[in-house]
């Protein structure tokens, strides 16, 4: 049996060379993105060019950046699999595939007509300016990369032995620096490198695991029986909430940003379908690898077991590549979320205060980084808590009005949208604070929020073909 490691100081020099080479290629890709931004504009880049690559994102780049952006919480996924088994594949995989397909076939065509820059900008065009501001606040809280800053801090702690807080601060500062100058181009071109590294890294862990220990028979003999049940010992109500959170894909800011940047609706639809296949394979690899880690290192820390297991499993050279792959998984999401959150702050919330959107965006990236580090401390390092709380508020307040508007446009007024979102958020907060008996504890605040939003909007929306002022002039 393998044993849990405390550091990776025993790395062979070849591993460090491989690790450094991957980082250099990634940095070069980010610099290339910055250079491309400059040659596309001899003067100060426009907001469209900086935020959305001038809407010229091609299918291969669309797939690579979309896939890479989705997996920054790798240690959280490892933690859930370690504790609950294939419950992770259900809650972090299957539910999301359904949402991706709905987006591809139902949402993607409807986005093109709005020509928006961001999700709050879209809400403004759909409902009105007050709705845009409320959506911007909710988007900022949701997209601020709290879990991914924590992942980076944990990664640097495990690799270099520095404190998690120091890792979060210095690692986030580094990502802010390379994300700020090249705009979306730097994010996309660095994602391109990280996509290939991260997919290769998790695939080789599965291959070496099967070769070293055997297949399903080994896992069944060394894992609790509950690890092979769909709920992993959780209630069905607790399991299904992840299905509703997965529907947040239909309003996810990073999804929308890539769609707004794509060359055409066809690129969006095909790109999401291709990405879904890749996501399935990636989730299979991370879940399977984490199950092996649980079987081989049952006493390890849940969030760290997969990392240390892979380091001892893989030969010299591939260890360094694997570590670079884990870092790529984190950075590819962290840089995207930092960039989108800064867009929300500078473009959606402060645009009227600062005429230069590009400059204010670059400043905002560092503010978002500092905010995310502080919030990671507030949640005491719990990935599951971060995802559940922030994801619940965002989805419960925004999912219903935006989907209803896709089904039947121009029936929700600006005031109704704002009232629905604020009431849902308020009642969710009250439900969090109220003392509850054993029965009421199984009712997550998300259900309170989504039901409140649905009831208010269905009762208050205008009849079909009503003339709503302020909707189309945003």
C-alpha cells in the first residue's frame, strides 16, 4: 500500500523540469494573447475587443476554454468522491450534462439576438436597468473565485509547504497579473495549453491505477458499499438540490461570456455538444482516480488524497506533469472567474463612474482577488459549503425569471424582477438563520428561494403582448 505524503520535496529533478516547462508554455500563451490584443488595435482596445475577443472565438478555442474553465474545484471534487463515492459523478457530472444539453438546444439560439457583453447586461436588455444592477451583484458574489483561490492556496501548500493563506495571496496575485493585461485573449490562449495538460494528467492516473491495482473488483473490495450508491448515504432531497444547482449552467456567467464571444450560434451549439462528451470523460477519470485514492489511502485527508496518491503512483517525469495538470485545472478556472468577476464590477456596476472600461477592469481584477481570499477565510476552507451557499442564492434568484423570459419574452417588468430576486434572497437568509427541527433541516434554503421566485413571477407577470416600458432601451 502507498502512504500519504506530507510534501513533494522528494521530486526528482526531471519532475521539476517538466513542471516548469508546462508553466512556461502556459505563461507564453498568456503573453501571446496580450500581444494579439495589441496588434488587433493600434490604439486603446475597445470593450468588445478586450472583454469578448471582438466576438471572434472559433470552435476549437471555444471548446478548449469552455472545458478548461469548468474544473477549478478539483480538490472539492476529490473530497466529495472520497467521502461519498459515485455520488460525485451524479451531482457534479450527470446533472450538469442535462443542463449543458438544454443550453445547447434551447438557450444558445436565443442569446444571439441580444448582442450582450455580460449576463447582467443581458438581464438589462431583457428586463431593465434595475434588473441589470441586481443581477450584477448576484453574479459578482457567485462568480468571485472563492473556491478556486482556496484550491490554489491548498495546492501551493502541498507542493511548497507554505501556509494555505500565503499560497492564496501570492498565487492569486500571480494570476491577476497575467489575466489583467491581455483580456479574454490571454485567458483563452492559456486555457488552450491547460486543456491538453489537465485532460492528459487525469487520464494517466486512471491508466496507471488499473495497471497497478486492477479494476472494479479491487475497488469493490476496498471501498464502503455506500460509495457505489447514487446518493452516497445522502437523502434524495439533498441529492436533488445539486440537480437544481446544475441548472445554474443555464444562467452561468462563464458560459454566457464564451457564448457572447463565439463567432456564431452554430459554434456555440456544436461547441457545447463536443464539450459535454469531454466533460463526461474527464469526470469519469477524476471520480475513478479519487475512488482509487480512497481505497489505497483511506486515512488521508479527503481533499488531498487524490493528489498524494497520484504522486506515489506515477513514475519520474510524469509526476511533474501530473502536478502541472492539477495546477492547470485550478488556474484555467481561476483566471476565467477573476476576469468575469472583474467585468461585472467594472462594466456592469461601475461603468458610469469610469469612462475607461479596460483600465477599470484591470484594477478590478486585483480587487476581486483580494475579496476572494477574504471570503475563502470566511467559509473556513469548505468547498462544499462555498458551492452550496453561493450557488443556491445565484440560481434561486435568477434562474426562473431568465428562463421564463426565454419561454415568453417581455412579460416580466423591471420592478417585478427586482422584487422577486430580493424577496427570494431575503427569505433564503431568514431560513438559514431560523432554528429548525429534524424534519425542516432537510429543506434547503434553495428550495425556499426558487419557490418564492416562481410564485411571485407567475402571479405578477404581464399578459402576453403587454407593452413593458424600459425593456428594449437598455
